[in-house]
C-alpha cells in the first residue's frame, strides 16, 4: 500500500482526486510515494525544499538499514500530512 487516506469530508468518496482535495484530509504517504505530495501539493510549496532534503536524508538511512533485511523485517518511513499542521 502506498497511500493511506483518512477523512470525513464527502469529497473523499468521489472519483478523481485533485491536489487541492488533500488539504481536507489526513494523508500518510509511505516510502517513495512521499515525493508526490512534496512536489505537487500546493499546501506544501513553501516547505518543498526542506521536505525534499529531509526525505532524501531519511530514505538513504532506511535504504541502507533495509538492504540485507527480509521484507517482513524492513523499516518503513513516510510523510504524514495533516491539515493545518506541519508535515
């Protein structure tokens, strides 16, 4: 699973999400899927550079730790976006 959406807004049920919809729900992006909102979500535009830097720092650490581990023992990382909170 790449993306977990949590929300109570009726727009969550409609087909065809827009990046502006993401401001209305909690989103958890796992692994490399975290790059999608960092690059595309208008609400994260002001923090884009720092989020990209943090993502690359975190991903390189975990990829190194996971290199020789079985899938069931790997460490996971991601990005949680909560409306009106810091990502």
